[in-house]
C-alpha cells in the first residue's frame, strides 16, 4: 500500500497545476497537443470577437441608417 501511495504522489507532482504556459510540462507530447489546440481555439475566438467589435464601431461611426 505504501508504494501505491508514493506512486500517486509522484503523479500528482507531475500534474498540471495551472493553465498558464509557463506552468505546463511541455516535455509530455499530450500536453503540447492539447494546449496548442486550446490556445489556438481561444485565439480564433478572441480574433473573431475583436473583429466583430471593430466592425460594429466602424459602422456606428459611419452613421448609416440602414437597418435589417
């Protein structure tokens, strides 16, 4: 039982404690794939949101009275 408990402690010390890039164990390929996909998806969502905000502000400043 003692060896199993030590095994769990070793696994816990290697787990991801934070989602920040400097806290991720990049030596594990599964972490690289998962976090690359995660940060790519967040980047696309953020870019789309900023684009929508920019276009909305641009159209509001233009002053067109065109409605749906």
